[in-house]
């Protein structure tokens, strides 16, 4: 007897390049192996404690150390993931274009991001954040200390210490 909830045979996995920032500030480049067509947030939501990466190197210093073939990272130590592949979607949600609220995200290790959260004025920020329970999808996040703009990323809820709404005046 077969269970129709489980597909027959392995699903097709695609290798997608990501940059991972860890607690302590270290960044790693590597590949995740993700089922075809799955968004990064949905994929991360299937993980309980660990994230597997292959072909891992320290970001910003390629060639200094040989890449690690396989590494399993504890998710609670991940601050954020940035897709390096334009075909890897952060989320399947559509982004509303006419409602946004500017906020500062204060993260572990003193990291900070400024971003416009696409939520209505009447919606409580905590409800929006709780709806994205493991990782928060962000677009066009700004790093105030460097001026860098990160086009697409997923921030670990466990790495967020506080969120402050920025006044619009």
C-alpha cells in the first residue's frame, strides 16, 4: 500500500547560491539544494534545526581557504540569507505597492537594517511579523553603517531583537 501524500521517487533538487550571515558577523557563501520551484521562505520553513550547505567558502575571501564540501548550520545561528541567484524567489507572496511603513530592524551583534515593510497602516506590526514565523522576507533592505542595499533577503526571527517604526516626518 502506498501513501499518496508522498511522491514516488525523489523530487528534483536545484542548487542555488546563497550568502549566509551568522551570529558573530561571519558570512559564508554556499549552495542550498532546494526542490524545484520552492521559495526560500517555504524551504526554510521545512527546516527544524539545521540548514545544509555545500561548496561553502568564507564570503569575501575566496581562494584563501579551500571550500568545505558539506556543512550543516544550526538555524538559530543564522542571522540572514541572501539569494545570489535571481531565479530563487524569497517568497511566493505578492508585494503590495501602495502601502509601506519604514522601520529599523535591530539584530544580534549590533547589526541594523532599515527597510519598508509592506503592511497597511491599520495592521499591527506584530501580526505581520507573526505571520512570517521563521524568517521574514525583506526587499531593498539598507545597511546604515555601510550604505549597502540588499535587494532580497530572509531574516531569521531569532536574530531580531527589536523593530522600531520610523516616523514619516
